């Protein structure tokens, strides 16, 4: 590819993407997730009894199961900004968090063509506002709902199996909870 063709290609991609910090078009994101590792933040939130706040997901990428709330870092977005955005989006809450992650994990799933490689930064977080009551699990869990867990649920999504030791009784005491 010559310099002129490369410039036209990048101009077309720039026009399609818009503002990458606000997220990519879905099809482009899916394509890129087949080529490069994704970096995400995960939010470990424990109450004073050691229970862990988890959210339910049920989607085409992971199927049904509980997971530690998390989000993929956008282009030119800091991990800190993604932590705050994830707390608002998945819990309807504001959080404080430790400056450094308490864990770094790498998940590679060779059989998955998309979203098959993640580098995950696990941050210990504290609620400074209550999670949205509209998102609280009542009855059978539904996508986007949250619930406190005193032990690690059996239906934790497999991609987060490395977090089992952090969920429930292993949680840090003295973290603020609204429950």
C-alpha cells in the first residue's frame, strides 16, 4: 500500500470512527478484538461483612452468569476514568478506589475469535453512593442487575474464575456498604 492509498484508508477509518474516546462503532470494535488484546478494569467492591457486589450478564459473548463489574478502557481514556464510568453504568453508583490495582490478570481463550484476549486490572473500590435500587436483583437475575454475594457463586462467568479468591469471605473488612 502506497502513502496516498494509506492516507485515504486512514481518512475513511477516521470518518467512520468519529471520536474514539467515546467508543468505537460495534463492527470495528468486534474486528479489533480479533487482532489485539483488550485492556479492562474490574471493580472489586466488598461490604463490611466481606460480601462482594457482582452484576449479572447474559450476552452473546459470555452467556449468563455473575461477574465482577468491569469495562474496557477506551482510546486515550485513563483507567481511573473507566472505573468511574463503569460504576455509573453498571451499578448507578459512585466509587472511590485504590490508586493501584490489586491484581493483574490475562485471559486468553484460543478458541474464541473475538474478545479472546484480555489484560484485566482489578481495583479495590468503595461505594460512596448506593447502587441503583432499580438495578437490584429481585427474583431470577436479569442482565444488568446487581446483588451482594457472601461467597463466590457457582455461576460466575468462567472468564473470571481467577477472581474467585477475592469474592465473598475473602473480601476486605471495613469497606463501606449501603446494604
